[in-house]
């Protein structure tokens, strides 16, 4: 079950118990169980979000290493991107090639 849906379900059950009290002995154990389960779900979500943050940080570091160039070797554009180059009649333009 989706964690968010489970939390909403537990909160709705808790609200329902508050609106329709039976006896103090009946409500207290049930409410404690719901609150304990809600706390467990929140803890699971916190752990999952922390793990997701760690994964994103690792991905960011990996991409930074992979996509950055060393200062001594800046990237060079291919010859086809040279703005000073003119097309000859035999070369198709970018619009004609597609």
C-alpha cells in the first residue's frame, strides 16, 4: 500500500475514534496502536527520503565527474559547428538534411 494513503487511512480512523467514543478502556489501546503504526510509517518515510537524498547526491557527483572537462583540456566544437565556415553547394544545410 502507498505510504501516503496508509497515513491518511490511519488519520481518518483516529478521527473516527475521536468522534464516536465508546468507552475509555476501548479507545485508549486502539488509539495507541494507530499512533504507533503512524509513527512507524513516518519513520519509514524519513529513512526512504534520506536514502533518496543520498542516491541523488551520489548521482550528482557522478554526473559532475563525467560531464566536466579538466581545466587543461577544454572541449572543442566539431568542424560542422564552426561559425566562420561557409557551406559549399555540395553540402546540404541543416534544414535540408532533416
